[in-house]
């Protein structure tokens, strides 16, 4: 399925969730007079568990395709591995709504594996060869260093060693090893860059190129490590899992504070202030999935993950919709004005997202045409996410809990 069609289907699905009349079982986006704090917290846990399960299982499908590619590299198998990465990435991106909630993904006393799973931006030259502006190859990375032992422990130890962009593991390391450097090639006879071009690594990097065997070994190790980390998250959130049990025994106020801090911070502090604004201001080096040019889908998944909690519904990988008590339901019972405002800004955020997706351009193309404050499509999405963060903070206030959205 191509990107535009996937985006359209997501928009339609989301619109149906937000605006449809609900039955007794489906409270998404409408007032549920039976909403309670405990039922909202339970709904959150069910959605989180289902989302982490989908993230793990779609990543397993990715691993199957990467394993097949490494066993017999070809352009066709490389394309299948890339497609599987893109599919799995959609479900992981939605799980970012559970970050900054004192849960296992961030909490170092639990798993604390977020930096190992999804750290960015990534310095390509730290892992593998890069091509300079003059067309020369530079190989100073871990793959080209024959003295560096390619083991899981050694690669983990190198992650974020020395500086933040020395990333050696996770989604973006795999992305780079599948797509290669995004060169943004200069158009012939024009002094402009073509931002529509993604990374275009050849499958021959895994057959006849220098360090092909080490490159294959590296990709295998970091893929297996990502699968292990996602499996840990899946297991700990599953019914009876170690963190699910802890979570279900938190006081209601603590659980609510954790949940709302997560979605409020991710909306405002992470996606708007860390992922969109710096990309507008400084360009591609701050683009989340620059090698594959998948950043539009990253935005889509992050926005959708937050919205899943606001409207109490999650579309699973098998297409079924898991529903429960929404944040809007809960807030409406305290203050309908605040609940309606939350619903309105959530709808506006989805609308701004769909405007950006509808441009038919890659994220780096879009932000190249904007500056901070110019009110372009990316800037409008950022503003909507910030307003959504404020609305979540006000919802938290109505429920008697304080959160930090910056």
C-alpha cells in the first residue's frame, strides 16, 4: 500500500472514531456517563498492551524480511525489508504516547530502553561509510573498524558514547543500514537540492562492497536487539506482566498523572518542540527518519498515538478497533467546557496533520520552504500540538493532577 493511500485510510479511520455515535461499549470522542477514573485507567492499559503487542509482532515480520535479505541479498529482498521496516515503524510510533509516564520505556529502574530503541538524530559516519560533498567515500565507522568486535554488548556500549548523535542501535541504525545516507542530491544544472530523494543504498553493500560481511553482521545484531527490547516491552505490559501489575496497583491519582504527563509532554515537548520546530529551523539534520524519508509517517503515528488516549480507541494491526473510556469522557464529567475544548484541539491537530500529509511532499521538502513563525504546514501542526498539550494540562488540572508538558 502506498504512502498516500495509507495516510488517507488513517484519516478516514480517525475521523470515523472521532465523530461517530457511540454504543455502550464505544465511548470514543463522545460523552460516556459511566466513565470513571478506574475505567479510563484500565482502557489506557488495554490500549497500551495491544499497541506494544502490535509493535513487537510487526517488528518480528521485519526481522523475517531482514533475515531473508541477509541470507541472500538482492534488490528485491532489500525492498521487502524496507517495506517491513516502514510497516513496523507505524505501530512503534504510536507507542511513544506511553513515554514520559514513569513507565518501563523511560524508567531506568524498570527497562529504560528508549534510548537504545529510538535515539536520534544519528551520525551516519559513526556506524558506516558516508559520502562527502565531493563524492569521496569516508569509512571511519564501527563497521569499517576491523579492530572493533561486533558483539551485542560492544554495540550497546557504543550507543550515545561521547556525544548524543553517536547512535549505534535501534530503529534509525537499522533504517540507515537499509536505506543508506540521504544525500539530497543537487539537481543537474541547478543550484538546488532535490529533497524528494531518499537514501538509496545498494544491496551490493551486503555482497561485494568493502566490509560487506561486517555490515551484514552489524545489521543482524541490531535487528535482533531491537526485537528483544520490543519483546520486553510487550511482555511487561501484557496482562499479568510485571509492569502491568505495578500499574494496576497505582493509586488513581498517580496513574492519571503518569498517563496525562506522557501524552501532554509528547504532544508539546517532544513532537512539537523537539521534532518539528528544530527541523523547520535547522533542516534535515533534525529530521526524524531522514534516511527513508518516512518522517511524515512518524508524525502521523505520534499524533495518532496521543489521539488514541484522548478518544479511547486504537486500531490494531489486524484492523479491529479496541475501544474504551476516553480522556474526553472523563473530563466531561468534571467540566464539559474543558472536555469540549480538548475534543476541539484534538480534531484541529488531526486536521493540521492531514493538511501536511496531503501536500504529497517529504517532510524535508516541506520544512525547507518554511521558517519558524512563517505559519507553514509543519509550523501549523506544531502549533496545534502545543495547543493540544495545553488542553491536556487543563484536563489534568480538572482531574486534580499536575503535569509537565515541556
